[in-house]
C-alpha cells in the first residue's frame, strides 16, 4: 500500500508541474506591461555592420526615415492593404483614430520594415560567409530556416498578381448577390486560392534593394534572382496576412460581451490589436523580433505644391509652376480696353 500511495503522490506532483508550465506559457493580460513589451521586441534593429539608426546624426537619420517611408508607401498602397485585409476577413479597419496614434496602414509598414530588415541581415550574413554575391534559392532557404520561416514551393518562377474584382464581373453565383465588404472578402478568398501577390513587383524591387544596401558587406550590394525576389515578396505578404488574421480573431474573441457570448464582437480592427499580436508572437518568431522604427504616414514630396516657384525649387519645378500659372491666368486675365483714336482736327 505505501508504495502505491507514494506513486500516486508523485503523479500528482508531476501534474502540478505540468500545470505550472502551461500557466507560464500563457500570456496573461496583467503581464503585458512595459518590460514584457521591451523583452518581446528584442531591442533596436542592428545592421550586420553594427549600425543603429537611433545613434546616427539627426540629418542622416531623418534622411533614412523619409526614404524608407517613401519606398514603403510605394509598395503598401491603401488599395493593396485593403485587399490584404479583405483576404484576412477584416470587414472594417481604422484609417484614422482619435484614441490611437498609429493607423493600421502605418503599423503594417513598420511590420514590413522589421521583416525585410531581419531577412536581409540574415541573407547578407550567409552570403558573406559563403563569399557569394548573388542570392540564390538555396541561400534564401537556409536564411529562412534560421529565421524559422517556412517556404512552400520553389522560387523558380515569378508569382502572378492576384485577380481583381473587376475581372470577375460576369461571374454568376453567390458573389453577385453580395454587396460591400462581404463581396470583396468572398472574392479574395475564393478567386485567389493559388499563391499570388498583391503588391507591385517594381516598387518591391526598389524597396528590397534598399534594405540590401543597408546591410551590404561587399563593395556592391547583393543581387537576387527574379524568383528569389518574388518569393521574398510572397513571404512578406503571407506574414502580414497571418498577423491580420490573428489580430482579427483576437479582436472578435476579446470584445465579446460577457452577458451574450454569441455576439460577434467588435468588427473594426485598430492598430493596437495588431501590436498586441506582434508582442505575443515576437519572442517565438525571430523574423518579427526588433523594435519598430519610425515611419511617416505620408513622405514629403520633393517639390511641395505651392512652393515650386521658390528659391529652393529645381529648374524643372520652376518651369512647370510657371507654365501652370500661365495656363490658369491667361483665360481669366481681361484684355485692356482699346484707347480711342484722336481725330486729327
């Protein structure tokens, strides 16, 4: 008898230890404080050469922020982000919010910045070790294995753009009876089952080259193959899509009313919902680890409207502004009345 009781007691102790381990793995609401956020972020993003953007001179740092914001804005356009949100099942998302400093578009830009920074850093490290100047599919797969990112399929061909809703106007069925966001969600999930990309290929090429130059260890930056570039774009979009889906699920679950558990919950996605998911997942995914760098909502243009004729504007901007002013002013300008001729008497 005593050995049996002792064995049962040992089993109870093992169960208690398992419960403690499970409780430690869960992220409670009280533990999401400032220390947890800093620990999950992993500190500032440090390049392969050991540079930190926050420690650079103010002029150079501002120049990098403006250039990065401009390139990210060319890739993550509002229409493309909207289609990506519809693919994730998000019916509404906040473009402007009074109680939140960031928008969904801005947070997605910052998340894409962290993803590309960590990916290009690992690719440069591996190419420097192998003394290769061209990014091949094998180098990309090894880098993704280090970052714990799965690559499905091969990088032999470029991925096609996702089909738009206009191309399926003549389709018959349930999609025609739907309206608004429900119709768009059904289209994005039904028509784009195969791997496809939402962002433009040319803007993403310029953006990817910029991140390779930031991490460059050789005299000239690395050159990716077209298939590798398309795979990197697909992986970035899949990462953003996965974060949006998890943020939508958490938003609907946490916003349900206690009295009515069957209520769908909040339908509008905010930037803070995405930040919570990033905090929870960053410590498990190295590709998302790092403090988000500042990104401007709208990068300032090189020749602002109304300042083209100033002293700091380029000659082309001056000529263009003069031509516009002349075209606008010529029809409205009244011709002077002809003076009456004096009679010679």
